[in-house]
């Protein structure tokens, strides 16, 4: 009963953010690609998730909804205003996972994080994806899932990242086309 209520509140917040994104530019992952993200999170059943690029908390809530009580998402956002809005949305959504938003540049924050991550969602500055991944790599383990948004529309900006996950031999990686964009899902070997 309690869990049902918590899922309903999360859905409500997600629908509200989607409506805001239709009225104003708000680069959330959105419901279509979000479905793939939710599926990967559900499959991986992660205890700890690292998110790079919180914005207003849409994807963090989407992931947190799929995770179990006792699990945690560490989400990094460079802009204080966005992070504060995310904090409000996260409280309203009331998902099972604990979501901690850190305000700062991911390039500075990632090296300070303790412990390991079972899933990483990268969705910040497109030309920095490879730097985020390399900084996070010491905290990944065999089987960690790395999910990167915008691998279709920003493939040029992300070319070094895509080349790395596809050809370094460190990941098994696949591109999934979703509508006019796509996501790259890479599993650490
Ligand atoms: C595409 S939005 C994230 C959308 C969010 N993941 C979602 O689907 O709801 C990208 C976010 O990354 C943030 N960002 C950009 N560069 C960053 C950096 N170096 N460190 C942390 N956040 C960054 C931006 O301020 C923006 O809020």
C-alpha cells in the first residue's frame, strides 16, 4: 500500500516535468528514451548509481523508482538553481532509492566520490562524456552498466566517447536508436 502511494507520487512528478518540457526548453531524457533507462536500471538492480547531469531530477526520479529501498543515487549538477529544483521534485516524488544531489562540476566531483557504482548514467556536457567515464572508471566493476544519452543527435560531439566504449576492449557496447536520437549502453568487462 505504502509502495503503491510512493510510485504514484513519482509518476505524478514525472508527468508534471514532462508537461513543463513541452512548454519550455528542458532537456530531460523524456518518456521514450526514459523507458530504456528504466528497463536497464530495473534489470541491473543497482545498489549505487552515479548520475552526471541532474537538471530538475527527472531521470534521477525515473531511476529511483526502479530501485529498492536501501539503494542510492549520487547525482551531480553544476547549476545550483537546477539542483535546488531537483531537490524539491525528488522530495515530492518519494521514490524508494535515496537520491543525493551534489552541486558542482562533475569533473571535480567524481574523483572525490567514495565507493563503487553498479550503474552510471551520463547526461551532461556532450564533449566531456569520455572525461566523466575515465574519472569514474576506478569506481566501476565488471558488470557495471554505463548508459549514455544523446548518442544519436550528439554522436559527433561524443565521437571520442563512442570510440572508447566500442573499441577499447573494456566494454561490451551497443547503440539503441530511439526515435530521432539514441542511447549507448555499455557494460564493463
Ligand atoms: C541534459 S541535462 C540532464 C537531464 C537529466 N539527466 C534528465 O534526463 O532529467 C544536462 C545537465 O547537465 C548539467 N551539466 C553540464 N555540464 C556539467 C558538469 N560538468 N558537471 C555537472 N553537471 C553538468 C547541466 O547544467 C544540465 O542541467
